[in-house]
C-alpha cells in the first residue's frame, strides 16, 4: 500500500476540500501492462537523493488556508552495484517506515521491510511470487502469494513515475502488490502534457482510492511536486519541501 495512500486513510476524517473527484481510466482502455523489466522502463533515470518533505492540506471545508498534516523523509540510494534502495520515514505514530530494494535497471523488486505501528512486515519478491512475514509482538505469520504476472511493490510508485518515458499520451496499466492486504491491483499511469513555461511534465497515477499528480523534470526525471486527491473525501494533500 502506498504510504501516501495510507496517510490519506489515517487523516481523511480531519481534512476536507472542494476539489472534484477525478475519474480513473478503465483497465480496458489501456493497451498494455507495464511490468518490471519492460523496455519502456529505464532505472537509470532514478537518481540517488535525500530530502525532507511536509504534506499540507485543508482541514475544514471551505477553509482557504492549508495546514501541515505530516512531515517525512524520503531517499533513494545505491547501496551496491545494480541495486536501488528507496526509503520512506513518516515517523509519526500509527504511520510507517519502509525500505525497498530493487534492481537498478529493471526496477524488479527484491525485498522490502515495512513497519506500520506495532507491526513489522518483510517481503521477499520473485517474478511471480511474494513471500510475506508479518510480526506483531511475539507472533509471526507467514504467507506466500503467487501471481500470473510480474508485479511491482506499491511503494515503488515514484520510482516507476521517474523511469517511464515522458511522452504525451503514454498510458499503461501497472500491476502493484499492495503490501497491507497482500493482493495485486491494476492501476494506471498516464503522461499528460509538457509545460511550455518550465518544460516539466505532468504525470498522473490513478487507483480506486487516490489520484496522484506529479510534475517531473524533463532532463533529470526528478519529481518537483506531488498532489494527492483522496476520492471518497474529495480531499487534496500536497507534498512540499520544508
């Protein structure tokens, strides 16, 4: 489960806005799946970085002022040749810390460590199988999930956005393994348009819960901004630098 989506679920009762709910494209409207190792993906576009962010939103319907909902740290590093490590630290109680190791070129997920409140989860990924170990206190539950196609981990989403070609109208279905419910969902990524003013591209991700809109640098593929629309509440959250 994407950490921003998890945060949205935790905070939605205290936030609201008047932004209309977007409509996600249906799976039938997309021509092809985007899976790990797809020729369209180039993990070299995902560069190491480390940054602190804050998420802001409107807490009262009709309020014109945004307030800080959460602060978090996010980074991508290359701990070994051919490996990328994406790390997210939301730090706050009831939220999470996540680390995911992936192949630096194909973005195939290898393993993941996720803590959500008192629960720790470990994931071992192979092309069509995920082994999950969930520990809470002294109890550990192990399950294996098998699939008919290769899948990404949900928390790789931003790396996927950076690795796709920036071409107007590019749209693919992305199979994402949702860590919290151990199921694969099929969501959409769409490259919308290039800004004439700054040359940045708008890329949109949509699933049944959220719509995320990224602005991506044309040369570096760095993400400059991210806004999240929570469909059910019609609430928006914006990721900003400190």
